[in-house]
């Protein structure tokens, strides 16, 4: 499952399924791959899938779980200092929060 997510081949359905069968593993993946590393140095676009992933978390685990993730101290401060990354992260969060 992790390989499907990391390769982005089947990221969205694989992440959605993982949220349903192993919440802890799914949240670990998003924290370690997206939130706790310096995504401003990534070769590929690391933020492009976060809107869907955040929406899946909200729809499957609930808005409270999404809020808990977003308040996590593992958000690397370097990512929030990069204006482009910060703007795109905010857009992904807004998308997930507004999606119903």
C-alpha cells in the first residue's frame, strides 16, 4: 500500500483505503512524507495531492482528526517560511475544510 502511495500511481485510492483499514499507518505516511520533511526542496510537486488527502481524512476520520493533524508539531517550520509552499498548504487545507 505504501508503495502505491509513494509512487503516486494509485495515491488517492490507496490512501483512502489505508485510512479505512489502518488509520495510524495512513497518518504516519502523511506526517513523515509531507509534513515533517522540507518539501520546498522536493523535485516533484509535494503539495499537489494534499488537498485530496486532507479531504479523505476529514471524510473518513472526521474533521476533528483533520484538525488534530493540522495542529501537529511535526509541520516543519521551514515549509511554512516558504511563501509558495505556505500558500499552497493553506489552499489544500481550505479545500478540505470547504469540501462537503
